[in-house]
C-alpha cells in the first residue's frame, strides 16, 4: 500500500492538520503532505487524507506562498518531476538490493532450492500424477494460505481497533526475534556449508547474537536510518527465501497472483481490512503502527529556524517496521506506503527548512517481489534472461504504481501492477523468449 | 573458462556502458527511470518478436535445418523491425512526458542497448565461469571474446542510433529513421555470414565509428568543440590563441 508521509517538524506549533500545500501549485502531487502526528518521539504522522483539503482555506499564507511567485510553471513541473523521480529511486534501490540478495543466494546456496517438505499452510502436495490434480492442489493450497493471511490481518485490525497495543507489539517482537535469530542462524549455516568454511560455535554465537541484538534495537527502537533499512532488507530477503524454499512450484505462482488480488481488495474496498486500519489510524492521529514498513525517510532540517526537540527525536526514530511472525501472517502484505515530497520552496519557509519526506513501502511487498524474482531464478533452468526480465518488469510496475500514487494521492496497493507484469514476463520469457534467444545464440546471430 | 575469462569478457562487453551509466545517468534519478523504461520497451519488443517467431515455427512445424535457419533469419529481421518501432513508441512517450528531451537522448539508446547486450550475452558469460574448454570440437577458441566484442558494438550502436533517431524525429527528418533501420538490419545481417571469420566484427565496428561520428555531429558537436575538448582548453583560450596569431 502506498500512502503519503507527512513531515514531522516545524508545523507542530500550528495545528496538526496543516501541512497541505496549496492546490494551486501546478503539480498537485507536490502539494500533498500527510497529517501530522503528535506522538512523542514517534515523529511525523504519515497519513494524508483527501479530507485535509479544507486546510487550504484555513491557511491563507500557505495558500499564497505555495506557488512561489516568479517561478515559471514549467520549472515547477520539472522540479516536481525530479522530486518524484528521486523518490522512485529511493524505492528502486532497496527493492533491487533485496532481489540481488535473494537471487545471489538462490544461485549459490543449494539449500534454498531443495525440496524439503512444505509449510503447514500448503498441505497439499504437488507430486501428483496428473496435471489437473496438481493444479487443483495448488489452488487449494492458495486458498488455505490466503485465508490464513486474511484471518491474520483481520485479527490484527481488530486488535488495533480495540487498542490492544501491548499484544500487537509483543507479537511483532516475537516474530522479529525469530527472523533475526533463528532464520539468520540457518542462513549462515547454509552459506558456510556451501563455501565449506568452518566456524566454531563461540564465534557463531557471538556473530548471531550481535547481528540479532543490533537488529532488534534498530528496528524496534532507535538507530541509524541506514542500518535500519539494511536490516529490513535482510529480513525481507530471509523471509522471501523461506517462501521460495517451502512453497511448491505451482502453488507459489498461484499464491502470488491471489495475493495481488487480495491486496487490491484489502486496500481499496471500503470494508477492506487494510483500509480500515489506515482509517482508524487516521482517526486517532497515530502513525499506523509501524510494522512491516520500510521507510526511506530522509528527514533533514538544514538551518532550521526553530529547533524542535520532538522533531529531532523523530529524526532518529525510524518507523519501526517489524516483521510479523512469518508463519502466522504476512501482516500487511502490501503495505507500501509512499510518501510524497513537497516541492522545494515549501510555502512560507525558507528553502533551508525543507524536509525531505521519504517514501515508505511495506515489507510484504519487498518479500513478494523477491519471491517472484527468486522463483524465476530458481526454476528458470539456469537462465538469467528470465530473472532479468522479471526484475525489469517489477521495477516498471513499481514506477507505474508510484505514478498512480501521485495522481490519486491516497493509499494504494503496490503489489498488483508489479506482480502482474512480473508474472506475464516470467511466463512469456520462459516459454517464448528463451527458445528464441537460445536458438539465436547457438547460431551466433545477433538481433 | 576461468574467472579471468569471465571478468575480462564482462568488462569488455559492459565496461563502456557501465562507465556511461556511472558518469551520466547515475547522478540523475529521472534518467535512471528513463533507462529502465527504455529497457522495458526493448524487452516488450523482444517478447513480441519471439512470439511471432514462435508462431511461425510451430505453424510450419518443419524440422529440417535449412528451413529452421530461414525461419530464424525471418525472426531476426522481424525483431529488428519491431525494435525500431518500439524505439519510435518510446520517443513518443518521452515526448509526452518531458520537455527536456535533449538531455536524455543518450539514455534512451543506452537503455535499449544495455538490455539487448545483457540478454544476448549474460547466459554465455555465466557459462564461461564454469569448467570447460572452448573449441574442443573444432570451434574457434575465441568464442567468448568474439561474443563480448559483438555485445559491446551492439550496445554502443544502440546508443548512437537512439541519439540519431530521436534527433530525426524531433526535426521531422524521416529519412533518418529509415537509415537507422537499414543500418540495424545491416548489422544483424552481417552476423549471418560465418561468425568464425571475424569479418562481421570488423564491419560492425566500421559501422559503429560512422554512426558515432554522425551522432556526434547531430547532437551539436563540431570539429572545434572536439579540439577544445581534446586540448583541455576552454573557448576563450582557443579564441585568444587564434587572435594572437
């Protein structure tokens, strides 16, 4: 799900519903900022709503200042395009990194491509004699998996609605503990086995302990943003590897398709669980509890006129994206929230006080993108073309989704477009392009 | 068939493209996006042409070698045509979305070129890392190096074609598009002659140099600016030298 993120910052002095730039700016996307949260230390609130448009009238200064006088409209447009491009790249980089980690692991460590049983969420086997039976089994697996996810999400929404924050936090901490310690230990073990490197237990204990402890601190508490982002990428990659290993072939593809549909429904339908979550958080003016969210928030204030201690605190606190228990639920599978940056020349402030709003993407999206590319790498019969085609397709899907976000300016699902493109390109490249390119290569022809 | 061959061929084929990426594209996020969009367009064109080839192959369903080769040649020619069509479509998209087209001219061609080069070479490259001996059955042992150079020439050619093509579209010189198409067909057709002779490589490089010169003049270069660049002087000093003579 893609949404906007507001900046924490100088506006906390004003009422919390400000921070909307005037609509008269030629590029509407530049005008949008989210609401502001006033959580101590939680920093900015993230949710922008369409309803904040009435703020325009309340704030004549902003209204007037937003279109900076003397700046030609073409320049504004170009600046906004550049700003938007920067935020697209801020998402491209982590998604690419996650995919690279997953593909590199798949291609080198054999453990993740061996079949060693299945998850209990996909109980039907695919070792059947007939194609029809196999297809039926994969559809049943998908139904079970998706229902588990739906139930978990609804459970989460219910917990959130009834303010059982402790329970949610405890759940999230348990799942990130498992990811950071257990899965890392297994991963490290397999990598060491592949490269035939010996490591004694004390060293292993020290390494895993340090890695896991720093990860927990960075993700759930405070830490440098880059470190937190790196940990999120790593846990998404670990999760994706688990899925690639334990989901049977056809089930994986059907699940990918089904989860995109679920994402679409959950985020856009009025009664969808994710949408209700967003709206509840907005009503309470809280940041959507920071689970499973990768944030590239570069919030910086240069030469700021009034230093605000709470916003300083917010600068360091990353959005605690936490991994939900991997087996229980994918949490918000598509919780990508994309935050729109303001134009530089933000109304009323000098240029230096500008804050970069970051972009947020849900970890579930990272995971499923990586699952798609990883599966393409694992099953593409040693073919790199399929992997690359899926990679480009997913990036283009992400780009399109961000474009739609700029147009619609509300929470959007990030999975459907990318996964659709990815699936189309996987199947067509594997079946059509690969024979063509192989035949060309064998005759040494060049197109 | 070692790491040396792998890295050597990888850098031969992709080195210039990587350098171009680092120095001109990586700094501007918008250009990176246009690069990826260009790669996507090339991918779609490849998909379409593979589909057509696949349909033709299954429909004729003839297993003998010459017929297969004819079909392949047909596939290659159709692919070139579709690639140029998609280049035009890409131009239309860029035109609609951005006014500053001049600065992204090389990006478009590079997007096409990188994707094309990667698709044709990366499988060969990954094979070169593994064990084996090239040419054990009488094939030329320089297979990897030949492929690497061919990939390099294709990538650079795509970039030059992109520049020339876009300029032709901007100035409505439609004959330019035709020339680009014909050159592309020529380069692909050159690969039909025996790949073992190296002649096709030399001819491709000659075409590369010619196209490069054309692209240079089209994008506003001139002998004078080249001299300025090579002598590391700025305009004033050159003028000064001339005046003092």
